[in-house]
C-alpha cells in the first residue's frame, strides 16, 4: 500500500486542470466553491433541491466553458456570474417571478442600531427569502451582486423603471419585516420587566 500526499493545488493549477478536463481538478473546484454557489442559488430559488440542481447545472456549464475564462478578474467571480445567469434562466423559464404583493407603508422606522447587533446574516437571508420571487431576484442582483438597474433590466428583459420599482418594494417589505422583528423584541423586553 502506497500513501500519497497531495499538496494543495493553486487556483491556477485547478483552472489548467479543468481546461484539460481532469476529473480531479473539476472535483476540487466543485468542492472549493459549491458551498458559496449553493448559497447564491438559494437566494434566487427558494426550493433547496431546485437550487441544488441549478448549482450543479451551473458547474457543468463552468466546466464546459472554462476555456472562455481569460484569467481577467477572479475565477470565483466568473463562476458566480454563471450561477447568477443559470438562476435567472431558471426563473425566466418558470415565469412566476413577476408576482407582486402590495404592502402598506411602514408606520415607523426601524432602530438600525439595535438591529445591527441583533440581526445575524442568517436572519437577513431568511427575510430575503420571504420576498416574492421578482422582488427577491432584483434585490439580490442589485444589493448583493452589485448589478446596475440597466444590467438587471437587460438580464431579466424588463424595463429599468420596473427594476427600480421592484427594488423599492423589496426594501419596503424588508423594512416591514425588520419593524416586525423590532416589535417582537420590544414585546419580549416588556414581558421580562
């Protein structure tokens, strides 16, 4: 029995391996980025199994198109772009992303200082998941991925003003969710006193 110790491969080595269609390099790339890319896909697609399918399909596309990566910018960023595009393709095919829900204006502003200490990233992601699909998609693209409204409009085949409107409505819903959370926390504090 022979024990082989493999040294950690650099990203550049992994990219070269993927371009040469080496299964080991592909597996290592998948293992390195799958967690982050799954988290990205689940921000767009609520259903975990659907999000996982999108992610796996995205990695298939990464490995098919890896020769198009020109080492300009980060490899992870290039993979992220593919995952976002795959998620958007899925949403367009399912055509249920444009459902909108009206909400009334929030009656008071949230206390962001207390929320900042109380609100964990996981809580925020849960709140984002509660958004209707269209709002969630625009919010993710704009606030998390950093797309401009023009880029979002081009990606989704919508008007720039629709993108702005959906972002505004997403923010209102998130604000309402934050207010509800603050109220619940306030009630807990009153009950403990």
